[in-house]
C-alpha cells in the first residue's frame, strides 16, 4: 500500500513519546525513592544518635480515643492512643522536664520508670535501642527499593520490555522489588518485637 503525502494516520503513537514519558516517570520514581531513603536515615539512626537518653518517671497514663467515619457512612472506626505523662531526667543530668509526655505501648502505674529519649524540645519517645533505630531505617530503605528499582527500569527502558535485554532487566528488577517487600516486612517485624 502506498502512502499519499498528507494522509498520515492520526492514531499512530510515536514510540519516542512513549519511551520519553516512561523515562520521565522513572526519574520521578527514583526521586521518590531517594526521599524515602533520606527519611529512613533521618527517622532511624540519625534521630537516635542525636537524641538525649534518659528515664521518664510516670505520673499518669491516659488513653485518647478518636472516632473516624468509615467509608460506608454508618460505621465508625475507633483508634486509641496511649499517653504517659511524668518527669524526664536525662542520663547525664543535663535535662530535667517535669511535664514530659510520650506515646506509650501500655498503661503504666504511677512511679514506673520508662527508658525514653528526648528527640526534640518537647518530644519524647520510648527507647528501643540501636536495633529499633536501625530497623526503622531499614524499613524505610527497603520501602524505597521498589521505587528505585522501577524508576531505574523506567529510565533505562522507557517502561517498555519488548526487547530481550529489557526482559532480562525486567526479571532482575522484579526480583529486587520482591527483596524490597520482604525486607520491609522483616524490618517492621523486628521493630515491632524490639
């Protein structure tokens, strides 16, 4: 069939446009992955290393209930948060806060001493040790791995796996995504049980 000039097919997609969009999406996913890695480093080991260790002597603990409407409109979901209030004393004696509060994993009796860390001027958290801090960082890192992997695949191939080298890269990227998901689950389990 001969092509008459001026009668080009209007529905034909230009392959370069699709691969260009795939590469742009891939670059965006790499950026998201890098942000997640930075958050993991900050919220895990960096925050733990820069916080002040100490003890919080419990005065009282309370439970806050919050209700949210469900998607069906008639159901309401209840969330509860445990808070403990008391006096925080730094291990080196540099800080003493009489009005410290932190989210707790349980309700404690008055006088109970919790290992805590001061992470800001008025922010405190339970001390789960280096293992807990590294588990938080690893959870964010493994959560970033699927974004980085899919982003890399997108920037290299334009999200097209029609050719043989792209198919091999696709299988490798799929394995890395699985490693990221499994690593995320294991890191969260470690953090939960520490």
